[in-house]
C-alpha cells in the first residue's frame, strides 16, 4: 500500500492525492509512479493479518471498543493513576 502524506502522485494511470491510500495488486509486480511536484509517501508492505484494523490518532486496535479503552487507559496514566 502507498499512503500519500502530502502532494499528489500518478500511479500507473491513477492520480492519488494527499491523505489517500492506494492498495497495490500483488499479482502485478510493476507499478509506474511519478509526480510533477514534491510529494511525501509512506510505503507499507507485509502479509495480510486477516483481522479488522481500526485506527484513531496514534491508537491502532481491532475494534472501536478497544480504541476507546486504549484512550481511557492512556488518559488514566497521564493523570498518575495506573490503567
């Protein structure tokens, strides 16, 4: 996957703008990428984990409920109380 952090790119025949994510096809081994202007990208690779992924801010969990619990735990620790 490629996340365009800022700027925009052309990936094969598709324009991908800032904060857009594109999933590359594992079958097609070659992707043509170019940009007329400076762009910042995050390139992610790995094996699929086969589980749901939910993110909010710096928290990444498997469900919205786990995200809420993680935020609550973090806030409790910041207040000096154990989670």
